[in-house]
C-alpha cells in the first residue's frame, strides 16, 4: 500500500493514491507498506530514489544497510513488531532521505508508525519536512523499545518473586513449569530488543554524521545526539536485563534441583526406616517348624511392637542428626 503524507493547515494529511501516474508533489513522507512493483516504480519516479527490495533490506552487512546513493541516504534498521503477542518479531524497515523528503519501506506494521501518523494528523510544526518526520519516527521507535524493556523488567521481577518467595497455597510443579516458560519468552524478547537497539544505534550514528554535512537545524542535530545517548543507555539496560534473566534462570534450576534432592532424600529415608521392619517381618514369615516364637501366646503382638521400634529408632536418629 502506498501512502503519501502532505502538510495542510498545521497537520499532515494522508492520501492513498489510486492513479500512480499523478502523485502529489507536496508529500514530505511517502510510506510503502508491502509495496507492489507498480508502487515501487511510481515512488522511484516521484522521489528519484531506488526502492530496495525485501531481500536487500534483509542484508546484514553495514554497507548494505547504511549508505548514500545519488545524494539520497539509505538507512535500514530492525524494528520490534508484535511485541505483545506470544511470538514477537523484528522486521527490517528502510528509511530513505532525499531532497527533504522521507520514503519508508516496510513489510510489517510496527506500532510507532501508527503513533506518529496519528500524532502528525492532529498537529505538526510549520515547515515540516522529511527530516522532521524521520526524527519523529526515530523518537517513537526508541520510546517503544524503552516501554518493552520496562514491561519485560517488571515481569522478570515478578518471576523472581515467585522463585524466592513462593506462595505456599500453590503447587510447585505447575509454578516451575510456567516460570521456565516465562523466563524463556522474556529472554527471547530481550534479545530481540537488544538486536533492534543495536541496529537503531548504528542508524542514528549514521544519520548524525550525515546531518553534519547536510542542512539540518541545530535543534535536529541536538535531537540526534540525545537519541544516541538514549539508545546507548537502553542497550546497556537490555544487556543488564539479559544478565538478570540468566541469573533468574540459574536460580530457577537451582531451586528445581533442591526440590528433586528433597524428594530423593525422602525416599531414601523411607527406605531406611522401613528396612528393619521388613527384615523382622521376613524372618517371622519363614514359618520354620522349630521357631520358638511360633508357640508364644503373645508372639504376634511382640513382632508388631518390634517392627514399630525398629522403624522409630532410625527416624529418631535422623532427627537427632538434623538430616530431616
């Protein structure tokens, strides 16, 4: 889908053209979402830039993601998408700045695009251009990453509390199974956010270098520097959160091992406690003819009492040694 945003009365109005032969020249932001070949060719004629293919956008080399061609700056970053779902994804998005016009190429729908679109539809600064829209999108993307990390951090803290302060009213096995699943999901989400932040940081650094040679305002250059610091701090926070998730996972596995050891210890103690009574019962179950106890009037209760004493003595010994 091809969308063109043009300034009108302190707002940025969206138009979805159907006739690609007559596209509006006043658009400062051209958004290509899952573009068709016809839409690609129309944008190339209007903006004078080559629209990269999906395969080009997925290249991981820096030279394929950040470069200048015919005066246009091409910047591709991996952005978070579907972070609230069970399967968060990162999707490549290309930003092209040429002649104070921004062209974005994407094959997914990251939330910052919708937020910026709605924000600029309500109000935008006079004299808005492609660089301004680009900075608005970058700011929204960075804020989105920060929100995801904050939510992931809160959920990891809740998991940590479940491990170290478990509720006695709930069973252990279901909790541990759910905790392991949650830790795995949060670890995957955090790694994807960190990967996205690394690519965003490279793009911001590239844009900052290019802004020094271009006609960017002082406010825009200062905003880029602020974004560099924000991305750096968020990357550090993502690394800290990854280490914390690793610690929580190790603690979880340690708790599971302790639970397993307690179960094995219980079975071992029970085996030792029941061994002497079993021995006594086996002896008196042999039914030899010359066994003197067979003729005793109280032989049966005597054997039962002897088995109870043989079971209690090992138990008392374990309690005295504090093995239980």
